[in-house]
């Protein structure tokens, strides 16, 4: 039972991590190249 829950959680996490737009944007901002967009993203998040 625990194995089934763990497998379902891991597959759900990997699916959401791969295909959700917010995760893609956060990953892009956290890269070395994306650091220049971090301040801009924070400014858009304030309003």
C-alpha cells in the first residue's frame, strides 16, 4: 500500500514539474542565464 502511494506521488510530482507553466518559468528564472529576468519577474509579481 505504501509503495503504491509513493509511486503515485512521485509520478504526479514529475508530471506537474515537467508540464506546469509556473514550474517551467521558475526553472528558467533560476538558471544562470535567467537571473537577469528575476528582478523583472519580482516587479510583475508585486502588483
